[in-house]
C-alpha cells in the first residue's frame, strides 16, 4: 500500500533548483567573490534583492527584500546589479544538460525545472541515480551546484528540493510521502498565503497532518475548490504531468523609480522607453499581441491596472506607446506621485501565424515600419539595446 492513488500510474519526478543562481553566476565569472556575501538586485535607493548568496542569507537577507534593508542587515556585502543576458546564457546551457536525461523538462523559471524521468529509468537507472547524474553533470560542466528533490509527484518533489539546500538531494519514496509531509507547516503548501494560513490556524490547522485529518467536506465548504485541493495535497496527491512547454500569456516590462515621478511628461517618457523594450521583446520571440495593459503603482503602494484591446495585433512600439498614453488618462498619474510604471501585451499570437494577412497589405506605411523595426532590432542585437532608442529617451530635458 502506498500514499498515492491506487489507480494512478507511478511517476518519477525530479525538481531541480539552482543554488543562489544569480550570485553563483557572478562567482563563476569572478572567483574572487567566492565565500563572500554577494547580493544581486537593483539600486540601493529603491531596488529590491533579486537573489543573495548563502553567506548573505545568514544575516537575514532574502529575495524581494528592499536593498536598503539588505544594506542594514549585511553592510559588508558586495552589491551587484543583475546581468540578465548572462544569466539567461548560463541557464540555456544548464537546461541543455537537463534535456540529455529526458525530453520531459518543464521550466518553472530561469533556474529551476521539473523533469519526468519515468521513461528514462530503463536506460539511465533509477530516479535517484538520474538525479545524482544530473547534479554531477551541472557541477562538472558549469561549476554550479543544484539541489534536487525526487518524488512521485511534482508537488512533493518541489518541497523536497528545498529541504537540504544548498547542493542537497532529498528523496521521498512513494510509501513515505505522508510521513514526509505530515510535520511540515501548511505555509510550505503552494497557494497557501498568509490570509489562508490565518484562517487555517483559527481551525487549529498548522501542519500537513492537521490538514489531512480535517473533515474534507468542511474544508470545501469553507474554502471552496481550494479547500478540496489543499486536502488532496496534504496527502501528497498531485496528478499534474510535467509539461515541457508553457504557453506565454503576456510580454511586459516595468520600471521602479529611485524618486517618485510627479508630472505627466516624465511618465510619458518612461512609457515610451517601456513600449520600445516590450516591442523588441515581442519581435525577438516572434510574437504579436492585441491587449495593452498599463500598470501603475503610486507612492503609497496602491496599484492599479488599465487595459485596452487594439483593433489589430501588433509588435510595434509606437502603437503600444499610443495605447499606453490613452490608458494613462484613466489614471491619476500627474496628480499623485508614482513609484512604478509597467506595460505588458497579452492576447499573444505567433507572428508567423498572424503575419500571413499582412504580407500582401497595400499599406506601405505598415510595411515600412516593419522593415524599420527589423533594421533597428538588428542594430540593437549587435550593439546593445541602448544603441538605438527614440530621440526623446536621449535627453532628460
């Protein structure tokens, strides 16, 4: 008898999570940083921590923490601005290693993934042997460590990978799932935030075992579908498959300011830069989109979103910018100080599929604009994103 559904087919899932990935890459490129507290993030005035080395984490530094707080906690740390291009480059190499062991690799982010190795066992050994081989390959070829969790489901594997970081391997056999989960606090469960934690605490539910032993019908009445989901997860029941590709829902970019923006002209200048970057990212992914969303966070952290659906799909920065300016009129930008602005495009479509109708368009201005974008992208790819920008963005006046 096992802890998983009797009728479910047995899966072998590995969750791999790179250890302090951004700082680790910085150490890889600059060995003098080894053993030191390294914090990667934004500016000291208004930025947040993207990632911190384990030497910095012992001081209480963690991701999403204001850089100013990190400075107070760990004043002797080395603070670095992120280099996403480099991190993506290393990530691509790491995922190529993952794919040697199974085609079923589901990226969760730039530095973590699920691997379904059920079909690889006959050729490569049991899932523990495979996990050890993957970790060894990443260390030998990249000089980086990765922690792993091995379990019969994605949910349990992800929890397991976090149990022995850094450079750890935690294995949860099918018959040990409930014993592994029972003592864990409910905050370890995906989707259980502070509000749900407090609601569960009022029911004297603090651990997975508390949740598993509670009346599932009451949980469903109290929390709806989430109640039933939590109860199943407390028993380790997770039937989700590893999905190699996720559909991209939106492409966006946002900017947090060191000093709040207080006038409309500055806001529009920022939006022009954001629209240009979003458009370039769309074209790099060979995608177009139809719904433009504007995100505004005011000085008091109140956040609003406004959206507009265009008549046609686009990957053009000027069209995205015009739509964003229209949405700006539906906000209090210019009347209230603004901490953050963001633009995203959704209702995406691959450009090859959308472009068939425009190939024979008689609108010469559209064709010229597309040709210009191709030329600008080529220059930006060769010389960097800041080499070609709208003239307005070169002046602070």
